[in-house]
């Protein structure tokens, strides 16, 4: 955590936002006009008693599942929502990009919206006159700058909204998942601007489901879940916490006691329950050997569907033998979402002897490697085959049984990180 000697940009104390939820709209009316009657609502805590500090010059990530309360938190920080309780103290001018096109009047032109947003942020027309050209150049949407924004594509919205947010010289920039709609070139330009902001000592509060972006650009992160703050600390550690939350393996009370051994015990024999198994999986084979369990595990031994490209991870499968089998072959394959086979291997290719098994035996197979792939979603296929005489026999195959995400820690071109070592001689 940042030291206490640093200047605080945003101070959040005991912040909460609650809503009353009604089963039917008429219940709200009845409760309003009969306040002494039966309570017809239940309380929903969108954000519940959150406290933390954001320091000047740091880029901090906010991690959480959909519905965790991230957007509600940011809207309270920017003043879009009023807290139910708690306090927020902000030092400096905030520029926020919360939702695509938020704060834009659809009937005004892009240029008119630039001045409109500037006025909302407290800038005079003269001040905006000095900024408008840099905004237009950054957005790079051509003559559409003079067209009503209701005619814009989502990409144009993103370009103009981000251009306004970063070119009005804020002290604090808040971005909520708004960059995912831009093309690669535009996202590169945005992150270059991030770097400029960081070098200028500005504060950035960044919400993204892209773990690689959080790792690359954030010095610290906060994890929230079900409206409550779970943890804060170094980015890599908080990504680990978030991944455990996704598979329901994070216990706040017992977190300090958790280690690799307890992970292994907690998931022993029930791996696939932590994953959304493909209901349309293509399955075939004699089942003389049956794949009875499977999963994907990170370098700490915890099940996960989000893989960081620089960590050693495992594909695991547990098999049960119905017959006597000599030297079975165990395999996995990775495909992209278009069905292209990208990588894979098996025990035969790797010259790994597998031995002899009797009916009733079980075995666990672990494939350990780094997945040096581009950011994206991929599928995992598993198989067990063998040779009988000169024939290849399929015992059990599961095609596209699981999907998973890879978050590339390094910037790469194409689908695979070559991990090139570059030398320059003059």
C-alpha cells in the first residue's frame, strides 16, 4: 500500500449505496401512502461500507465480477450518484469516462458536445477554445465531428468521449470499461495517453475485466465483491484474489491460512464443478478408459478459467480404467473460437511412458506449461487413446469441454508470444 506520506487524491470512508427493491411497482405506491403499514420492499446494498485511499500519481485498478458494485462506486466518486452514507473527499478536477456516450446530448453535434461537456466540468468557452483542436485531433473522426452524435457508431462514441476525457487536463481520470469498444489502434493511442498521464503525476482509477491491462498499467488494485471491499494491495496479488472469487474459493476470514496444499485438498476429486462445462461437448470412444474429472489450474494450484501468460499452469484430467490397458496415451488440444487447432500435445509425442493399468484403477494426468498466447478465449479438448496391434483405439475424447481466457502479460503480434531475445549492435 502507498505510504502515508503521499498526498491523497481520493479519500473514501464507510461509503454505502442502498436501494429499495419492490416486487411490483404498485408496492412502492402503497408503501408511500401507507407508511405505517407492512413493509413492501427489501434493501439491496449496491455498495456496502467501503473505505480506502487513492494516492496522487498512482494508477489503481478496481476488480470485481459483474454486479459487484464497481460502476456504482465510480458514479459516487464522480458525483453522478449520491451516497446513502459515508464520505468522499476529492482533491483535484475529475474527468470520467463511465459509460459509452454518457453526458452526450444525442441531438447535438460532436463539436457541440465537446463544449457542452467542458461546461459541465466547469470550463469556460474560452478555455475550451484552447482545447478543442487537440480533442478533435485525438478523436480522429473526420467530418463526423459536425454531425449529431446519434448518428455515431459505438467506436466513434468511444473516440470522442475518451478524447474529451483526456484532453481537458484533469487531475484525476476515471475510466470504466469504456475502452473495450475501440479498435486496436485507438486503444494503443489511449494507453499511450495513460502513460503520459502517469509520467505527469496524474491519478488514474481504472475498471476493466482485462486482467492484462490491470497488470500492465496499475500499481495497486482493489477487489470488491457483492458490494463489499474484499482486499487491496499489489496488483498481482489482487488479480489472484479476484481469480479465486470467480471460482468461489476465496474466504476472507481464512485467506491468510490458504496455501497451495489447502487448495489441492479443497478441490480434490471435484474439479469440474468450478467450471462452466460445455453442455454441447462432443464426446465419443469405447470408454474402456473414461475421463471422469478435469480442470484448469494456475501456478498456485487453484482452479481458474483466467490464465496469465507468464505463469506455469496445468491442464488436469482424472481417468478411470474399466479394462486392462497397456501404455494409454493422454492428450490435450487448444482451439480458438473458430475451431482452429492452435496447440496441443500428448504423452506419446513427449515420450512419457504411462505403464500398465488394471480394471478399477484411476490415474491423474497433469500437463504443465505456459500458455504464451494472445489475449482471447480458447477451448480445451481432452483425450485418451492407445495402440492395439497397429491400430489407434479411441478410449475417450471430450472436444471443447471447457473454455478459458488467456491474458497476455506482454504485447505481442499474432497469436503466440515468441519471447524473442533482441540484440542491437552498432
